């Protein structure tokens, strides 16, 4: 199951020569301030040297973390079996030397351990016990996808906060929140090449309300932003940010008329995630970004250029994401023609079926006459699909997932789809 590698770190089995370094780590009062105080270095070293001699070490344990650039052991991280309030749990632990604090190593290691826990070790749940005053450790837990659950009383009379996350059918974590924006009365002035007729504002509002209801029924709390005058496309909130459990990336839309939206969505995301930004000359729109577990496909389109795709990859890869660029030859965005229809299933058009980047996944190809149906929204174990496409509905029926059909005729007139109208967290 080891090693676990990230762009900057290596998590590997314990060696005898690691013992003095790790013992010094656990004896440092700065490091152990929120972990019961410093340990006795000689006792820790002796225990680690004994552990290093084990022929069959436990599958779940604490392991040394090596900085790839220097080769130095800089931390002690891992997955530890623990009983909490009478329940068997597995705790995600991340401890780093004070000399490397502030470099993002804890978040990078925690994200990699989370994925190993769910996909290598077959775990369904992770927890972390964190002192209420340990804000830095709590931030790492939240970035990794854990959420504060409850206070627990530990042996010795210490109260600690329990953070927890579970692997759902959606992947490593389910969505709990959506950020949407109410379409403004000027929405018909937005950009479109659809040629599907004039859109109707009242009908759009009814369809948008049904969309919000579907998000709520899927268990998401909906934050509904006011219309943004002067930005008729602003209700397509997905295009101006890319969100993962670890980071929110504010995009730089390829359409110049939409670039002013970024500052407004940044205000809505403040405090929810650490922020990254796409900078000129890069352009990127969220409709060109398909995230499937730890794979990220970035469409190169009229709205997203190679510089923007490269910047996004640089922001995501430290968290363990593998990013691939995919040329977009038809449609406005990549997700016009391909979306996730399950944890390992893609719904796509015939033009993209042969794309080698998608070959590791199960692929369902929509009938040519129902190409707009390729944009669906896989959400907490259910599929939101566009109504009016019976052959695609039958195709998706084989997945055994609940299907929620939504009329989105008016957003399609504006080159939009079901994924476009929300940011999911």
C-alpha cells in the first residue's frame, strides 16, 4: 500500500534511521503544543527502532514523510485505528516539523492519505481529533474534506473536536452546498450561438426554481445570490470558479464580457476554501473543467486556452489530482459534450467517445439527435438529466441511479446546461 507520493512529498515505510529525527519531532514543544505536550525523545526513539524491525508492520500506522526536494524526513503522518466514544474509527494524523510550517505540506499529505484511505485501504470513513484551539490543524482537516462533527471527551479529561468524512457513492465526499445566482431580466442579452429561438424570462425563472428544488432534494443547502446587473450570463456560476475539497480557483473567463463576474463570486467563496486565481494571459471557464474523483479533464476551447489549463493544473496537482488537456472541437465547453454519470461512468457524445483520456472509464454515448443530453449532473448518488431526451433516459436507466428530469429549454437557448447553473461544494 506504500509508498504514497505527491508532487513534493513521499510517504514511505519506517526505517531505523528515521527514529532519531521522528523522536526529535515528537519532543518539540512547538509541534506537540496541541497534542498533550512533548514526549521523551529516548522513549520515542526506542519504540520507533523496535517498530522498524517488525517483519509484518500493521497495515494502518504512522509513516515518515520525506521532502522530495531535499530527501529529509520532515513529518510523521498516517492512519491510526482508534476507539472514540465506544466506536472503532480510523484517525487521519498529520504532524510536521516547525521548520516546514507554512509550505502547505500538511494539506498535501492529508489529501494524499485521504485518497489512499478510500481507494487503497478500502475505508469508508475518516476522522481527526483536534484541540479546539488548534486552528491550523482544523483548517487542514476542512481543506481535506472533513467537517466538524461534535466535541468528544478523551481519556484524561480533555475535550477535543471530532472532524469526520465518509466516502459516498459520489466519490471521496458528497456535496453539501451549492452557490447559484438568480437570472436577471437582461439574461437574453447573454452570449449564445445556439440558434434555438428567443428565450422566455418567466419560463426561465420557473425552470431555475425547479433546478434549485432538485439541488435541495439532493441534500444541498442552496446559497442564492442576487442577479448581477450588466452581466447577463452571471447565473452560469460554474464558469467563474473551479472548486475541489482543497481549493477554490477563481477563473479568468475567455469571454471578456464575463471577466467582471469573478470578483463577485470570489466574495461568495471567501472563507469557504483557500483561493487560487487564473492570471493573464491564461483564460479558463469552469464549463471546460470536468473533475472525476482525482482526475481533472480540462477542455481547450474558445474560452479556455493552454496557459489557463496549465495554471489550473499547477494549482491542483499538489493536492494529488492528475490533470489532462482535452481539445474541444464542437460545442461551447468540454462539458457540453461529456459529464460524469457516476463514479466511474461518463456520458458523452460520439465525437469524444474515442478520446484516449476517457478510455479508463465506462462510457455511455448519447444518440446523435440527443447531443444536448450529454450534459447531466451526478449529485450525491442521483442524476439530474435534461427532459425531452427519451433515448438517453433509457440509456442511463441501466445505471440503476435515481433520475431527476428537469426542463432546461431556456438555458439551452443560451448555450447552458444543468452543470452550468451551480457551484457545488
